[in-house]
C-alpha cells in the first residue's frame, strides 16, 4: 500500500509524524506493509515552490493508494495573493482527485462526556452524527466569481452552483452510509431562499426513490444549526452542500467537546481517498508539543477502513484511542480536572502502548 503523506503547515508535521508511528505499529502487528512518500502542500509548498499545490504533489497523490494530510495555512501566508493562498492547495487537491464526498463523523467518546459543551441531559440522549459534505462543487468552486470594484466601491461575489449529477452522487453516498448506521438521512439546504437549494432538494428526493429502506427528512440550514445543539440525537446522517457542510461539520465537531478529536475521509469514485483531521493548522501551538494527535490517528483508522478495507486494523486503532482516554490521558484541548496532562508525543505513545 502506497500512501502519499502531506504534513502541510503549523501542527501538521507533529500530528502526522505521530499518526504514522501508529500506522507502523498496526502494520507490524497485522503483517501489513505501508510505503510512504512525502509531498508539499499549502504554505510550505508556497515557500519552496511558489505555489500551494505543485504539479509534483498532484502526481505523487495520483500515484498513491491513499493520501494522509495534516493541515494547511497560517498567519505567515494571510496577506499573500488570494489566488495562491495555502487553502487553494487543499481545494485544488480535492478537485484534482475528484473527491466529491467528505465524510465527517462526529461522535462523543463516553470518556469525554464531561468535555462536551452540551447539558448532561442532552448528551445522555446520544451524539453520533455523520456529516456527508459535498466537496468539489457549490459556492467553493462556482463560476463566475469576482473580487474587485464596481460603481466606485469594493464589490465581490461567488456563485453557488449544483448540477443534478453532483447532487445525485453525494445523495447516494449519504443513503449508503445510512444503511450501515441507523438508516436516517437529513438533507440540509436553504430551499426557502436559494434556487440552487430547490434543485438540491428535488434531486435528493428523486434519488431517495432508490432507497426505500432509508428515512429521509429535510431541514433549512439555519434550523439544522440550531437543532444540532438543541438535540443532536435526532440526527444520524446529515447530507449537505460544500459551504453548509463546512460550517455544520465544525459545529458537530465542537459539540463533541473538541475539534481536536475528529477525523475525516474525502472520497471519489476511483482516485485515492484523502484522509485528514477536520481541525486546522493551529499555528498558535505549532512546534510546542501541545497538539492533540488523536484526530489524525483516527484519520489513519478511517484510511485503513475506507481505502484498504482493513476493518480489523481500523478497529484496533479506535480501541487503542478509547483505552488511552479511559486511562485518563488528555491533551490541553480535552483537559479535565484529575486527568493526566500530556503533549502530542506522550499522547501518541500512550496510544502506541495500547496497540
Ligand atoms: C475544512 C477547512 C477547509 C474548507 C479550508 C481550510 C479550505 O475549513 O476542511 O473544513 O473550507 O473546506
Ligand atoms: Mg472547515
């Protein structure tokens, strides 16, 4: 198995280094061999090559069976020409690999129930949501777009677009995912205002005809954002467009207690999938051994499950993470009174010991 590894910026390097140690150990235990090759993306790629997604990176990714990414971006590149911002590297590789489906599971580890921001009686009802976010369309990529001047003042716009085929294929991913869970899909849109959302809803309903065993509901995005904090237990799979999914997945992550815990998988039809933590590059704590490596370690687990069909190996990592939490190890973002405060390396070593 060939994995293209892109540490990226900020805490990216430290969390990816630790996640690869976990991968190695699991490989050794199950007799699997993983070959890794490194590539540049984001700010570090700009520094070395002038662009956030060098052609060499795209080639390396396409030549691999899976891609593992840390994070991109940081204040150093905030004032750079927007067309070559670090984020463009991430958007670019998603598009190049046609990774239209982004799976972001937000689950609450029971050991972290106290770190959860919600009231205990709300948490007690359960929190296990899978956000299925469309990743290569919508307002992120829609044309035309503009940033400039009009009528003597600053003016800008983007365009939210969706073709039927883009909606159908993401709806299918959501229905299939729901089949392996509790069989419920909530489609999130803004069909009371946006034309593009009315198309979205119509096609989701149409595609649902092929999944009579799945229960489909619809919510406007503002209501969905509210319901997610009011009673997340009502949700199983949430399917939505690129922008709404970006926002709702951060919300879903945060209510579990820490965005530092959540992994993600970006998948297409044929190309290698990309696996990354949903948090960012956290430049404020980079290089200080403070980052929580668990989201990246769990992204490796998603990679084993989705890219390599190695569910036993994936389970092994998830159980090791749970056990580590059980033993009381906590990085700063999930710290609780009486717990064992550890940094990025020590947290990873505790996980390694549990494999
Ligand atoms: C995410 C991030 C990215 C996005 C940024 C870094 C471009 O917020 O993966 O959620 O908006 O998709
Ligand atoms: Mg985001």
